[in-house]
């Protein structure tokens, strides 16, 4: 499983767009990029997944450059309820032998 | 609500004891995963079962074991408990589709070993 690097923490204000970047320099050809969100004392929740270019759903957008060595999770107009830890995972979607969440990015949204 | 249920919600026990955590996956999901989350270790993958068979193994101690039953529910058994085993234990399930592998996490079981 490709190793990922994310910022430990980020601060933002309500209504702003937040971009969290994840580095995965040794991503393999067949690897997908997946982001999860976790609130305190709750299980992680799937946000978005992508392979290349851009993916958008009702919650977030995921931008993946052509070399796929990094990815950026974009949260539009964050609210206080978006305060959580965000994890970037890179790996084959059908191979979970090494499913590691890493330390994640702790996002704090302020009023 | 993810559709994954875990019991009990909280468990307090003593060192050296044995406990069993239970997980019921979402309807139709064949894969069950177990994770341990402690303050200093983050979220660690323990083991995965698919349709009753062990599929993948992570950082699971020999004192821990798991199984998935014919009705697809799973149990995680923790024995000879140590203080360091105190953590949140999450179960997740997925439909195991090749090109899409979203996992749905349960609410967790908080284990406290005294």
C-alpha cells in the first residue's frame, strides 16, 4: 500500500473552501485514492474515491493531477460540523491486506 | 446510521480476562473488517473476513482471534487482556465489488481494561 503524507492539522472558518492535500509518491498503476472522515468516537465515513482527474459528489471534490503523486480533497463552504479528522488512503480497492489509515488531518472549523 | 451494528457499546474488564465483541454487517455485505483505534496508535487494521473465510490479516495479536459465521455476523475475541488493549474497536463491512470498495463502519465498542 502506497505511503501517504498529509498535514497533521488545519484550521478554517465557516463558509470557506478547504483543500487538504495528500502526497503519495509511490502510488501504483492500479491504486485508487480514497478519503474518509471521522468524528470523535465514531467510525470513519467514506467521503469520495477517485483514480484520476476530478471526481465530485454531493459532499466533496477530489482533484488528482496527471502524475497521480498527490491528491487534493476539496470541501466547499465548510461548516462547524465539518470539524473532523480526514484520512487519505491509497491502494487497490479489492486488496485490503494492508489497509492503513495513517494519522489523518485534523480539520478545525471556527465560527 | 451506516447499517453496521456492534455490541456491546462499552466494555469494562480486568487484565487477564477474555471478551467477545460482536458485529453485524450491512444487509448484503459479505466482507467484515475489524480495526483497533487507540490514542497513540491511530486506526489499525486487524483482520478481514469474506463470506466466512479469513481474507486478510493486519496487525492482529496472537491473543486476538476472529470469525465470521454463516449468517455473516462476526465476532472478535480478545484474550489475556492487557492495559494496552484498551481502545475503540470498529467493525466495518463492504460489498466487495472489484472496482469500488467503500467500507461502512459501525459505531464501535469501547473497551477499557483495568
